[in-house]
C-alpha cells in the first residue's frame, strides 16, 4: 500500500471474520468498530457471548438490576484487551436541557457517528440498574484494538471483510444469527467466501 493513498475510516462499520481467521475469539466474529483513525482502531465483538448474563454481572458489581427487559440479556466478550472492564454500547442519550458543553449524559462516553455511544464509566450501569438509562444496550467485557496500520494490514491479508454497520444486528438479532446477517448485508452467505486469498 503506497503512503499517499487515502486513509480508510471504518468507524461505524462491521468487521466480519473471513474463514481463514482461526483465532479462538475472532473466528466467525462480527466486530463493531467504534473508532478508526491513523492511530489505530477500537471495536467490540458483538456475537461472542461471555458466560454470564446482565443480571449476574450487575449482581457482581452490587447493583440490583431493575430493568426486567435486560435481566436475561447476554454479556459479550468484546475482545482480548481489558477483559475485566465493562464497555457499554448503546443508543445516544441526549442531554435534555444542558448547554453545548456536554454531548453525553455519562462521564466517559465516546460518541460514534451513526447514533451510538460507547461508555466505560459506571454511571451508565447505575442508570440502567435503576430502571432508566439508554433503551438498547450491548454490554461487553473487554474490547478489541489494533495499532496504527494494523487493521489495514489485516484487511490486505483477507482476514476481514467490511460493511456499514446495522444497529438491528447489534441489538435485535439473535446472537447465533449475527454473523450470517452481517454477511447478508453484502449479499453473501458463509459458503460463498473462500479461505483462499484472491491473488492470481
């Protein structure tokens, strides 16, 4: 790749693992990219459940969960980095009457173009536990990260294919269907993608 080519920005995209990607966590994974720039990329795996649900997670941090719609929701393995830390992907929560200074309701949120936020501060969990908080949430332990240029290299090696993210897949699609539904955004099915790189 030449140094003068335009940089790609995969923020608010899905990375869909190609069949040749055999890493235990990333095999058949769909990663939602929260941020991508020249310094690297950060994302959350949205289709690899952890071995606990939200009720258990909230009990572990001494917050009784009052949102009955979320009691049985799965916690996800967001990636191999900081696996003891919670990352909450959620719909953007508007601040009702605050000025322009604060764009998020929560102390530590990353606003993602496309209407989502990713929050790492405990205040979002407290809001959810008390029965309020954002309507649709995906909670993961850990995140996925790539150093500057690393994701581009992996794309060049046919480890991933990319597509614009669809929030319905993140929040409304059964976990076991998310990989196939993400591929379907490209008009593909799993059997159509080869493990062989397409170089002559």
